[in-house]
């Protein structure tokens, strides 16, 4: 047993698994003791992460699997496509991988989402392990089984719910993360406070400087608490028939920003950070929270190095452009946009809002 590891369980019946959080995990063969045994493992990573961590992972896995292959994908959200997904299938088939082959996703959310989707569909399903190397992936995307790719007409529109067998969050990997990516991950960290845990929101406020300075103790606590909250939500609503939608706080406005500016212009986490401020403003206009809460969230988001002023997406009808983009959100029903709003700090709800009010919010947030 590795002494540096803390485990957070995800309880989903026969799809239950554990999230291991700690340091020095990637290179330790014991880390993977709970992963399925097989003749073959395939490590899926990208051109940025491979030179940093692939060798360590492959060495550790070689103690467990007689053959370990690797496929290195191009880096970036723009490559979260069918074409790139096919590179994983090419590698699986090219190496003669059978239905027991275990896929290892080594990288951020893009690699994790694509590897999970490949695992869900190769030979109708093979096991996979998440080894997330960004803060965003450690606190959110590697946990809970949402997998998929983008379509030119919508983000994450093609995918499957498919749980990993194990998640390994090695905090050491966060040392090499670019500053902007750390901030993007902090957006998802902040998210968990308003939606579920007022005490955690207080903790983030006190510890934001330490998080920005990559203090290992602060990062370890943040990753663990976020995973616990996500485990609690996913354990009750794996397939998002209700409660799980609260994890999308800030994402409805955020997805409109990402799509409206063009994918890659703002990082996903940057758009979510700004989107949370917009959703907080909407909550305030709906009478659910006070002005002080909006100011508090905006200040915290700015301290995380994230934008809080929304971008103008259309010079002629900006609010109309936001509304059109938000109508293709997965939470929309029969064309009605549904927002995650904060109904008192620590409690989130999903609801619609009149277009006129949403227009006012967009105008206020872009000003
Ligand atoms: P990402 O995967 O693009 O990684 C960000 C950048 O950091 C990339 O250039 C990557 O190569 C690089 N990188 C990764 N680890 C590194 C490290 N340790 N050191 C240096 N560089 C490193 O982006 P992300 O923010 O991790 O994930 C965003 C994606 O996750 C989006 O596609 C989003 O839709 C998805 N997502 C999915 C879920 C889910 O529940 N499945 C939740 C949230 C987000
Ligand atoms: N990131 C949102 C979810 O996992 O549901």
C-alpha cells in the first residue's frame, strides 16, 4: 500500500471504483493494484504530456502487463474529434488488442474524455483507467464517467456514460501545468462551493493564494474535497436525470462563450469562471441570492486569474447570439434554456428564465 495515497470511493454498485490522490503515484506499480489484469495495456496520451510522464507510467505498468503500447494524440480541444478518436482505434486494432485490454488515459480532460469514449465503444467496451494530469481533470473530468468528443455543431455532443475502473490523481503532475491551465482548473474547484458546500467556499477564499502558489497541502485538500463532492453527486445521479446537472454551474453561459468566440480562444475553465459570475448575476436577478454573493464570487474568480467580464459575441445583437448558442446546450428542453442557479449559498437548482431577464444579465455582464 502506497503511504502517500488518499482514496475517495465512488459508489455505483458494480461500477464502483476508487480515486487515489497523492504524490509519486504515477511511477509506483502499487498504484495500479486495483486495475484489471490483462495481457495488454494501451496508454493514450498527447504530444505535450507524453515527454513529461509517459515513460514513468509505462515503466510502472510493465510490472503488471506483459505488453504495454502507447498512442500519442495531437494536443488541444480542436483535436477532440472523430479523426483523433480513430487514432486510438487504429492503435488498438493495429496491436491486436482484445476485449480485456486496459486503456490508460494519461493527460487532461481532452485525452480523458476521448480515451473513455474509445474504451466504451472498442469491442463494445473495454476497461479503462484515468490518470489525470491537469487540475481540471483531477477535480472534475476524470471522475463520473462522462466521455465523448466534440461535433462541429456542438461541444461534447457525441459520447457515452462509461465509468473508469480507477482514477489516479498524482499531484506532482500539477507542477508542470501552465499558469493559465491552473486557473482554468480553479474555476471548477470554486464551482463546488456555491453548489454544495458553503464551508468549502470559505476555505477556498482563505486558501486562494496558496492554491495559486501550488502549495501541495492546499492542492491535495482541494482535489480531495472536490472529488468527495463529485462522488456524492454522481453516486445519486450517475446519468444526470436531475441532481448531477448542478455540476454544470456556469457551464451554460460558459459553453456559449467557448462556441461564440471559437473553441480554443478561451480555455474551458476560463469560460466556466466567467459563466459562473453570469449565472450568479442571474440568480440575483431571480431573487435567489443577494448582490454581496455576486460580488464575492466575482472577486474569488478574479483572484484565481480568471476573466469575470463576459466577451461580446456579436456587435449587432450580442444577447441574441448568447441566447441562440445556449439553446443547443444539453440541458435545454424543447428549446427552453435551463440554467443552474444558486438558491442560497451551498444549494443549486435547475430552472428556466424569461429571455428578457437573461438579456439584461448578459448586457450587465458584458458592460
Ligand atoms: P486539456 O486536456 O486540453 O489540457 C490542457 C493543456 O494542458 C493541454 O495542452 C495539455 O496537453 C496540457 N497538459 C496536461 N497535463 C499537463 C501537465 N501535467 N503539465 C503540462 N501540461 C499539461 O484540458 P483540461 O482543462 O484538462 O480539460 C478540458 C476538457 O475536459 C474539455 O474538453 C472539457 O469538455 C472536458 N471536461 C469533461 C468533463 C467530464 O465530466 N467528462 C468535465 C469537465 C471538462
Ligand atoms: N462536469 C460535469 C459532470 O461531470 O457532470
